[in-house]
């Protein structure tokens, strides 16, 4: 085992060291890759070292350079050294992070990491939390707690009675809300028809006046979903007036802070989330700006009773901790058995500290601002107010925008995704990786200049 793990560590290090020189997106022949990795179920055993070496050869060649500094797609961070190493330990320890008796260290580390996250994100009302796969399941967990809470005030026990016959819940969200919100509503039984779309401004920020008007249109249980970081522009909803409107209407306020909520950890950008601390629940990803390995999302909640009622589970064979004793993680998450995600989060926060996390965020935002200054020289039009780490831009026509993006992607110099903004093609660039350097920015701008020529 020791020799195998040392060999695997060398293969992993070889891949990471290759990132500065290799194309960000690999040249992949799909049929050849399937043939190389597939075929019928092996008839007999293969030596572990041979399995890992073959997987590293095929998988490494077809791996996208998401871990490197020139990947700017989908708000994806890399993996900090301490977080990556802790994630390896997590696999080696192989703890089932559901019950305290399944791993005391996993339970206590999650307690510590959850408290640290609430402190870093300036959320004094966050009294419960859960580590989940990502913002998708964080939304589902938070909105399930919200559903329980607002229906309980109507005298309806959704955990016992279900939703059939329950008072209808309105979910008020900006028209630029992320698609994960809609899927979460489907998962918890509210459906997308429950959404009342609220008007936004030209950057995708929810308009508080439109929210107040929508809330006043009808009585009954309501959930308001605000956004810290619109996925294309990076814009932040104005949380203080939104919180006022939600409070006046007796509505639950949820904040989608997948990447934008991390602005709270930076003295330079904390003003963008002022008022978000007044919400009832928050979703955030650690595998985005905290740069821990996939998968790692977090939900935080100001109402632990509603949170636990929505997610908790009991069974005769389970060895539950006594009330007020150690933390049983399955009381707060939608999973029974799961990976001990807290170790990597703990390691990332411990290795960077408050000042290091702030520096990581601010460095990424400075790179985004530089992109916004230099891309116009390639003929690009920047479409958004670059308030954080997102840069949205296009060229003269949809066809030219798509062609330039294709050429940059195929060059291997950098990778970012296309999008649609105001019914036209655009390019969306996200700076989220701790390794992104000034040289990476320069190489990417040069790739756009070459493609535009």
C-alpha cells in the first residue's frame, strides 16, 4: 500500500506540474478514449499499480486543466495545497461522516470549520450549518427548512402531512436567479410554478421596489431568494432593502451566495454583501473561492429547529449522540452516508487564515479588473460593471463572438465559457483560482488578440 500511494502521489504531482505548459482543454478523441478506458468487465484481477498507472495515463491526458491558473470557466477554483493533502487524508481515513460514532474527528472538524465559515462570512445569525455537495444541494436543504418554517406558521406540519392540501408557498426571485434554485424547488416539491419572477436592473440585480410590489400582491407564506453574485455579471442584489421588504412581509429570506458571499471575507469587497447577514439561510461553495477539491458546498441557517426538522433522521440501529452532546452530521444534511468534507475546508482555512483568504479574493478581483481594462484593445465590448471576479464581454456580432471564443478555446491557451446576455451571444470569464498570475492574464489577453486578428 505504501509503495502504491507513493507512486500515485508522484503521478498526481506530475499532472499538477504539467499545468503551466499543457493546453487547458485537451485534444480528445471521444471514441478512442472510450475504447481505451472501456470494454467488457475485466475477467480477473489486475495489480493495483497497473490499474492506477493506466488510469493516470488515459485520464490525465483527457483531464481539463481546471486546477491551473488559465481556466476561467463556470466560477471554478483550484485546490490549495493544504486542502488537496487533507482530501487525500480524508480518502485514506475513509470516515462515514454521518454520525459522531462513525468518526469523532470528522464531527468535531465540521463543528470547527462551520463556525469558522460563519465568522469569515460575517453571518452572526447562522446557528446551524451542513456540508453538502454544492450550492445545488445547499439550496435544496435551505429551502426545505424555509418550506417547513413558513408552513408551520400557517399551522401545517409538512413533515407529517406532506404538501397535498398545504397552503401554497410563493417563492419570489429575480428573473436572473440561477438555475440551481429552480431545480431545488422541484426537488423539495414546490415546483417552478411557485416562482414569482421579480424585475431586475441591467446588471441582473433585483429591484427592491418590484419585490415589495410582488409581496404586497398576495398574502400567504412566502420565501424570497436573493443573490450574491449574478452568474454572468457578478452583480449583487441590494440586500438591505430586500431584507426590509422580506421582514415586513414575514417572508423567509434565502441568499444564493455560491461564489459572491465570499466577498464578505475581504475588507475591500465586504460592502457588496451588506445586509445579507439579515437573511434566514445562505448557500455557498467552498470548491469555488475557498479553493478546496470537489465537491464541497455549505448551507448555513438562522433557524436550526426548522433545519433539523427538514433533514434529521432517526432509526433504531443508529447510535445517535445525546442531545447537547457531539454533532451527528446526518441531522443536518440530505445524505445518510457521505464523505467527510470538513477536513479539506478546515485545512484551507487553517492554511490561509483570514488575511490569506482576503488576499486570494482580492488578487482574483484585481485580475478580473485587468481583463476588463485590456480586452477592449482586442475589439471586445465589456458589458458589465466589474464589481468582483466576473467579466462579461462580446464582439461586434454574435458570429464573431462565437468564432473568437472557439479559437481561444481551441488554442489551449485558456478556457472560458460562452453565454447569452440580453438575447445576444457573450463570453463569460471568471477568475477564481488561487494560482492565476499576471502572466496567465497576459497570455489569455494575447490569445484573444490573436483570435480577433
